[in-house]
């Protein structure tokens, strides 16, 4: 348990940051799920639109420190490759 005032404050900050990051990660997953659903339904236009909507969210997650840059790049690359094969 935190004893010093500084460690108590850090614990409070960590709780707040955890909640914010959790919400952001959930929001990003929702956007990615929409892309996945569009891909499985076979609708290329809907999948492309969903990917366009998901891309800024994913990149925002990178700048906020929720995801690593390469993780986001890999997700975008794999999704766009799957959309490309829909034809």
C-alpha cells in the first residue's frame, strides 16, 4: 500500500489513467470490430469506410500511449490487406 504522499498521489493518478486508457482501448476495439464485421459480410465499400473511420482512432491510441506504433501499423496493414482481397 502507498505510504508517502507522493506514492498516494501516484496511485490516484494511475487509477484515473487506467480508466481513461481502458475506455480508449474499448473504443478502438469497437471500431476494429466494425471493420471485421464488414469484412466477414463481404461488403467491400462498408469495410473500406469502417477502416477509414478506425484509422484515426487507432493512431490516436498510439499518440496517447495505449498502443505501440508498430502494433497499430500491423493491425492497419492486415485489415487493409484483407479488404483488398474482397474484390
